[in-house]
């Protein structure tokens, strides 16, 4: 009887692990999609840096700052994906 209880307990733990694994897979998939979107935004913003020299430097600074922020966000996503 103790063996049956042990097996039941083990089954519950395995079920919890499977559920946690599936949740992490879903989160991972969402983070990968978000990461790709952020990379696309970065590329679009970098393409905007090639604007004519008539663009004021304040705008360039804001774009550069935004790119830096997006890169940081992508780096965070990558770190999460590595876990």
C-alpha cells in the first residue's frame, strides 16, 4: 500500500513537471515572437538613421536612445530564453 501511495505521489509530481514544461514552452514561443518583432523594429529604426543630414540632431538622439532601449529589451528576452 505504501508503494501505491509513493507511485501516486510520483505521478502527481510528474504531472506537475509536464504542466510546468508545457507552460515554459508556450512562454518561450511568445518570447521568441516578441524578440523577432523587436529585432524588426530595431532594423526599421536603424534604416531611419540613414536619413538626410537635414534631420535635426535631437531626432537622431531620440532614435538612437530608442534603439538602445530596444536592444536592451532584446537582450533581456535572450537571457530569459537561455534559462
